[in-house]
C-alpha cells in the first residue's frame, strides 16, 4: 500500500498505524482510501470540525485516489470497535445540542465504541476498561464544540450475553 499523494510505500496496516499514517480523507462528500503519510497529511489535508481529515481548499485530488464504498467504511469502523452498541437511541435534547454545535452523533459514537471515554474520571475510565472484559455498563462523557456536555451509555450485557442498547443523553437526564 502507498500514500495516494506522494506514493511512499508502507508494508502493512500495522506499520501505517505505527508510523502515524492517516487511514483516509474526505474531498467534498466523498471519502477516499489512504493511508496518507504524515508529511502529505500536513501538506494536503486539514482537520474539519468533526476531526475528519479533509482536502485543503485549493489542493488537487490525487489522480489515483480511490473512493471508499460504504461497506469499506463500515468495516473500518467495525475493525476498531471494542464492543457492540446494540440499538442506538438519543434524547431530543442531546440531539439538539449536537446539531446546534454542527456535529453529528456518529462523531461521538465512534469515539465511544473505540474506547475513547472522553471526560470521565479515573474511576469511570477504569470501570469502562473492566466493562470490556466483564460486560458491565459503559459510560462516556463528551463536550460538543459549543461546550455542552453529553453522555453516552451502553447498557450492560443481558442474560443472552449481548449489549442491547446505547443511549445518547444529557447528564441531567440520567
């Protein structure tokens, strides 16, 4: 595999991760496959308000850039997913806070499911890490770009060994 901008080679996905290569990038509404080397990432890409790498204005799309299909996008998320979310629900107030900040629930759900617990204390962080082993409840706490706190809670595993639901809510709604 190689960087779509400079064609620098990398031997594997593991090596790309180790060398801090970025896995993909956006140009308009299209997500393109990487990986992008750190040098090209800083030259051609910028982080948008959701933390995604996007093509800088005025930079040309590389001739060999390959759009990712929805299946590939989902498989990348599932590859990094540390636990199943079950059925996803959100309170209207939490959705409004996220929308008012110009963000999407997916941004926070992606962090949650990858083990980025956000702004929880050390005790909750340790409890979440243990929950990955024992199936108990998982709590993440984040702030929107407008500094509004939201929580994401994934319920404990049921008797069937599955996590049935994840809820996005405001802390005062718990």
